[in-house]
């Protein structure tokens, strides 16, 4: 069986790439990684992305004749392709809950994402958040707290074992840390669980080792 191929953007900046990458790596699913630098002046980089997906964005997963773009769609595909890793909870109600919070992450929290872009190189320091971004932080904390309250007996992640929801919210962990956002002790405990995950550590280490600087992401 040919290995999956995952095209991603810069690990320092690309929060959407981090999500399916983490879903694969944390579950020891073999794949070939292709890193395509984002926002460069080299037209070949953009053409490489377009050759994989006409959407013109990463991440992109290629599995033989099947191409999947969009982070959540890739995670869904991985869950179907490798049901044994259980990216979604077994229980139907918990599975529906997990899909709901993943969809909320996928389509929401725009103020937080806009005001606190992912940038692993950024020195840790706070920023003044808008009221909307603060509301995003409160809602994410609420989501994490509710998930953990329901499933804490099953393990330290949102639904017990590491799964799709953890992968989808992983970049938020970096945002909370990088921008020194004031969060509750139980939020910090979950962040520490994620940051200790070997796959999370690997992504972080490799992102910090990158040298490409994207000026428009360095203003905050």
C-alpha cells in the first residue's frame, strides 16, 4: 500500500497544516511530508500547491488517486481510512459532540485567529484583545472544560484519548501560550497535556527551526 502524501505549509505559521499532520503523526500513521513555503515571491511554490489542488491552499492529502483538501475533510478521511486509531469517540453521543466542536473550530473564532496568528518564533508576550477575541477565548475554555468533564475518566485529552478534536484545537494551544493569554488552571492543564504530546513537540521543534520569515505575520 502506497504511503499517504501530505502537503503542508510552514510549520511556524500554518495552523491549518498542523491539524491533519498531528492527526497522522500522533497515531503513527506513515505518510510522506512535502513542505511548500507560503507567501513567497517564487511562483513555483504557488504552482506546486495548484498542481495538487485547484483550491490553491494547503494542507492537501494525496492517497493514490484520491486528493483531499481542507484540514477537517482530511481528518475525516484519515478516520475512515484508519478506523483502528479511533480519531472519533466510539460512543455516538460523544462522537456527535466531538464533530460539533470540531466544526465550531473550523468555521469560528475568527477574531482570535486574526488577532493572534500562529507564529512559534514570536516572543511570548500579551496583546490587547478585542471584546470579540476575549469571547472566543472564553468559549474555547468552555468547550475544553465541558469535553474534559464528560470524558476525564477515559484519558487526559478532550474525549479521553487523543483524537480529531485535539488535532483541531492544537493551534489554539500555541496561540494561548505565545500571546500569554490569561486562562484558567484547567485550561493550562490541558495545554500542558497537549504540549507534552511527542507529535506536538516535534511540530513545534521543527517550526522553531525554520528560517523563513513572512513579514505580514510578524506585526503582532
